[in-house]
C-alpha cells in the first residue's frame, strides 16, 4: 500500500528529457543512512520521496546505462529501479549509506528485467525459428564526455563481463558479493572482472 501511495513521486522527480549518459561527471553526494527523508518517504510522504528520488536519479541512470547496451531504454529501466527502491524502503536497515543500498536494488532490478527479457526472447525464438535471422541495430550517439565514452566501450563487452565490472567498480561490491549476486563461483566472478578490464585496457590503448 505504501508503494502505491508514493509511486507517483517517481515522475515528480524526473528531469526534463535529455540524452542518456549526459549527466555531470561530478560525483553526487551520497545520501546518509540517517537522512530523515528516508523515514518520511517510507511513511508515505510524497515530498520526501520526491526529494530522495531527485537526488538519486542521475546516479541511478548512470548505473543503469553501464548495465544496458545502448541508450534507448535507460529511462524506463531507471524508472523501474526507482519504483523498486520506493517499494523496498521498509527494508532499509541503515547498514550502509542509502545511496549504496539503492545502487544494489538498481542492479538487481535491471538484472532481473534483463533475465526475464532473455527468457522471453528464447521462448519466442524457439517457437518461431524464422526470427533467428533478424538482427537489431543501434544508432550511434555523440560522444559527450569521458563517462559517455566509457558507456560506449562497455557496450562492446559481453554481458557477463559488463555486469561484473559495474557491480565491482560502480556499485562497489566485493568479488564475493558480486559472485553471490550473479549466482556464480568466486573464480568465475574474478575471471569476468579480469577479462573485462583487459578488454577495456586494449580498447583505450588502441585509441591512444
């Protein structure tokens, strides 16, 4: 019931439309675990929820962008992630900053959506083999800043490596934590991180 009352605040917090990945390169202030807006939002205060979401939104969009391949769905995935953050407010225990907690919910929400989409795609392809011949295309966007360039380099990585890099270097999960989050062994998680970093380094070396 609480999520139903404050869910509209997601839209109240959304900025004017702009190119995904074009947020300021400056890091946003982390929201402390004892921020009074958290308790207020959990109790159904729309103004507090809107303020929290407005502060979280740029970082959430960047985390989502690094996990996705392309810009077109960043806003939809970020919106869903923020809705899930609101729905989960009652479970926040203050064991980390609110920002870190929200990051992890964002990653889980995105991975869950991607997994569901992959299962649906496999079901469609199994039912309709002719769809195997279709290929999607993406339109290259302009290169605005280092973060945007990195997002495009991340697009070249296999999903497993990209997800591991985001969990470790953006969200701040340890290797054991990301292994648990992705449902793989410690050695597999470590290997994905190593291979992903090697590919990033090779790209930047080629680019000079």
